[in-house]
C-alpha cells in the first residue's frame, strides 16, 4: 500500500517513556522510569465496594451515555477539592477529561496553528511536548530556576516571539525536575500573561502530594482575567486506571474545550466518573493522600541517601518537597542515552533527560522516579545505577 498520511504524522514520534516502559515491564527490571504511583496504595477494597454499589443502585445510568461536560456530582466534587489549591471555581467551570493528557492534546488543538509559538519550561514534561509537536508549533523554552521560570527570559520571549499562543507550566514538583515555583513567580507569571494577553496552562497533577512545607496557592488563584487554564487529574491521588482528569477554565474558554471533547470521544467513561464520585462521597480521600505522602517521602529519602553515599563527585540532583521525581545532572561529556543502555544490562531503567527539552540538547541529564518501586528495590537499583555512572565517568 502507498497510503497518504497527514503531514502532522511527521512530527509524531513514539514516546520515549512509553517505549522504555515496555522494556522496564520485563521480569526482574528495577524501574525508575515511569511516573507510576505505588500500586500497593491503590484503594482496591474500597473500589470493589464502590463499583458494586454504583452498578446495583445506578446501573442503568452508569452504563449509559452521559453529558460531555461530565457527571455533575463529580464536577461539583472537583470544584470543591480545588479549594485546597486556593483555586476557586464552580462546577460549571469544570470539564471532565480522559486523563489530563487529553487536556494537553485539546489545548494544542485549540490554540496552535503551524508556526505559532508556545512557551514552556526548560526542561518540561515529555508528554506535553509530544502532544504539542503534532500541531507544528515553534517552542521557546525558558530556563527553569530553583523557584520557577526565569522571569526576565520569559518577558523577552513574550516580546520577541511570533504569535505566542500560550505559556505551559507545571508549578508544583515539576515533571521532570521536581522543582516548585515560588509564590512571587506565580504572581509575576499572571501579570505577564495579562500584559501580553497570552493564555497560561497550569498543569498540576502533583500539587497535593507535598510532604514538606506548606501547600502553595495555584497559579489559577492569581488569575484576574480568566486566562489561566488549570489541568488536574485523579491519576496521582487515586489511581491512573480510571483515566479521569479535568480542565478548569473560564466559560468562554471551557465551551471551546467542550467542542473538542464532543469531536474526540463524546464524553469520558460514565461508570468511572460515578465510581470516583461515590468514592469521594463515602471515603476520606485526604486520609488516603496522607498515606501516599508518607510512603513517597520515605522513598524519596531512600533514593536521595543512596545518591549522597554512592554517586561520584560532579553529579547533581534535586531534592523535591513532593511529587514523584528527582532530576539528576551528570558532567557534560556523559550521554545518558548510552548510560541507559548500560544500566539496562544491570536490569535498572530510567528516562534519559534529553527528551524533556523541546529544542533538544542536555543529554547529560536523567529523570528518576521514586514512587513506584518498593524500598529495598530503590536501594538495590540506585547502588547498581551508581556503579554504572562511576564506570562511565572513568
């Protein structure tokens, strides 16, 4: 066959993370690669009870089509939960999506024409970069400092960029770096968005998983013009298999996302929405999140302690106050794609850092996930990885 595919397919590549996870799923592999939550923390028994109750009491509704915007009790629960991040919205401002990844794809489809410019952190989430690339934008990536984007660079980009459509940020325990934006930079971002009339997409899958310090107000909290689009998800605080996320936005913007949703899949799973809504009604999700945070803090500490003891001089890493990841930077001459292949020979997997840079480069970095592996595997795997790094640095 000689089928003629759309030109956008030239920009669509297999996700390096998803391809790596195929290898990492093999028996015996210690994987620090994916952004997986700890599976032993999933509320399996509670979900068995919830699923049974939903199907027994509301089976005909649960198995039927539902509104594109989402199941109303769930939208109300999401709006209520967003108060925790000091983002004050109503149920009518919420669109339930099939994971927050769908929100990223819809955002690209909504805003980007070929040749437009989008601004993002350097580094940024690989899944977002891949979602945006399909729509052929130019990327302007802004240096990510310890407390957020370099604001001077950001303003220069807004002044000089051609058709800047949105600024994409992950302000809490950023993927991949683990860094968190300061309150001052959150405010400044909104000020610059207002000044240059640019949309801001706040992707916040990890904000509730803070295990040190105080919860910071979301960027949406400082939104004065309705230009901040907030993406949330249940994947990291409940379980990813439901594939339920949400978009919170002003009515004008949200209505356009609803049109995207109607054209893509009509709606997210009715039964999954009803099950999550009932879980939130019957059980204390805050108690559940506290259990997650306790485990992740312990695992972060284990990973950091092994790096302190075993990694050679010249290796730098972040110590996140929450979330799922730490970011490691090696000397410039080390290529972590080559390192990843050697680590796999020792049955250890991680994600090389170069793919998290929209404009390439920085092949001397890597992302490590500490949430998914059990404690003893973290210690074993990090010591093996340290041996690989030492050998490479010789």
